[in-house]
């Protein structure tokens, strides 16, 4: 009698899984977070540095400081995320970042611009950025985690596709100050309301389990197939809680942060300087913007492929392939100053970049589970961001010294190969 009642309850459950609403909110938050990233700031580098009278090396310090601010905030944000979920964090982040963008257009010197970026935009991005969004989504999905992260991440990719051309057009028609004001208004509209209305902490709070089945449906499935009971128990054992100290004692934690951290030095440097790199070769600004859009389009169009592969393949081998694709792409772009090599090389680089966020989030969630993912991911972000902070000034100051980006881009290729080799050592931790 009890099993028949359970079956009746299961049949009346909605076929729509609320986790996809979380993905939709994450999609919007990813779009807004793209307004503050290096590739967006790259379009502003020349007009803003000329207007404010600073060198490229000094301008690059903006991103280093922002990355370090995000790194310092990550452990605390991760702890808050585990305790309270992402709803209020994302809403507060959208509000703070939106206000910061509006004030950027009012900056009269570099110190004011720096202050608004570091005090408002960076902390806001830490609250609504990829770590908070991706951890929130990872709690709602296990079996379909790769594709869920990919769908949300496409918001970031879509924004990066449109951002170079949009920012270049806004700067051309209304100036760089008004362009930041536009970004501020859009951030407030995309993030604050949707997160307050629709974000939820985890499926268990709504009587659901990850990937879309209610507890009643799951019970019916197990009654119909007793072998599923063993699978459920195995999954529960694997999804255990980790303390920060326990995670920090595992080789897996340090290998993950080093593998991604080494490559991130070059990624953040390239993101900020690629627009100037292309234009310095004599190409017009719109060609430089198109190169950035090619990278972004591949980041937008390939995450779903990377996500599905990550659900079915060895995650460490996929990470190695990703780094190798990026290295080949950059090498091709440097081999010939012609437009074809430029476009083709950054096309390949963009394919590899399309897997970065998906594979990073997948390996953290797969190796350490859902229960303590916020705090573990926060500590990981702290370390990888420390690597990333060195990228923008490394590229900028090396350019100031050599008047060329060739050396910094060549070193980046070596970093990608180093990360590919390190990925061979990745193995799940044991508690």
C-alpha cells in the first residue's frame, strides 16, 4: 500500500526540474560578470591609458589587484556559500558591481578609477562571479553536471563574443566613460532581480535530489530495481564532507591548483593584452576586436562538447588535451603575422579555452563532492588567483622593457605545456 502511494506521488511530480532555473540565473550572472574581466578591460586599455596618462605596465596592475582581491575573498565567500547558498551573495554582488561600473565613468584620474574597481567592482564580482554560480549549479546536478555547467557558462561565452565589438562601438560613439555606465545599468537588470526571485540553495530544500528526481521517484526506482540501492549508497559514501585542513593535506588539491594556476598566469596576461598585441602588428582596431570575438565565440560554442565529454571520459586526460590545444593555437598565431594565422591560431586557442571553466569545476566537484564544495573551491580559488595575478603585469612590464609581446607569448606557450604535463599526475583524493 505504501509503495503504491509512493508511485502515485511520483507520477504527479512535474517533469521540469528546478535545477534548470538555477542554470538560467547562472547564465545571466555569467553575462554580467564578463563586464569586469580582462578581455573587456583590454578594449579600454589604449583610450583609457592615453586619457589618464599611464603606461601599459601600470594599467595592468588594475587586474593584478582585482585578482588578488578576489583571491582574498574566495575562502570567506566559499564558507558563506556552503552555509547560506548563492541567492543573497549573487544579488549583493550585482548591486555592488553595478554601482561600481556607474562610478567608473565619473573617474577623473587613475587613482579614482583604481579605487572604484578595487573597492566596488572586484568585491561585487567575487560575490556574483563564476565560483558562486558554478558551485550553486554543481549542488543541483551530478550525472548531468557537465552539461548544466556548460549551459550556464555559455552566458559568459556569449558576452565575450559580443563584448569586444560592443565595447569598441560604445567607446567610438559615446566614449569610454559612458560605456561603463551602460555596463552598470545592464548588470543591475540582469543579476539582482532574477537571483532574489529564483535562486535556491540545493535540491534537498525543495524535496528533490540532484538531476531532477524527487525523493518519491527515486524510491520507486529503487523498489523497481534493487541494484539502484547499492548505487545510491555508493554515491552517498563518495559525496562526503571535507574540512579545509583535510583537503589541503591531499596531493590532489595542490596538483589541481598548480595545474590550472600555472596556465592562468598566461591566460590573464593574454586576455588583457591581446587587443593591443593585434593592433600593434598594424591591424585596425576592429580586426583586434574580431580576434577577441573569435576566441570568445569558441568559448561560447564549445563548452557543451567539453561538458558532455567530461561526463563520460577521464577528466585528467581532457584537461591535458585542453592545454595542448591552447598551446598549438598560440604557436600558430605567433608563427606568421598574417591575418589567416592570426585568426586560425586564436580559433584553436578559443576551443581550448572553452573547456577551462567546465573542466575546472568538474574536477573539483568530482574529486571533493557537493557537501563542502564551497569552502574547498574557495581555497582553490585563493591559490590559483595568486598565480593569475602575476599575468597582467608580467605581460605589461615585459612589453615596456622589450616593446614587444613576442617573449611573453612564447613563455605562455611553455606554461601551457607545463600544465599539460602536470595534468597527467591528477588522481582523486582518498579520505
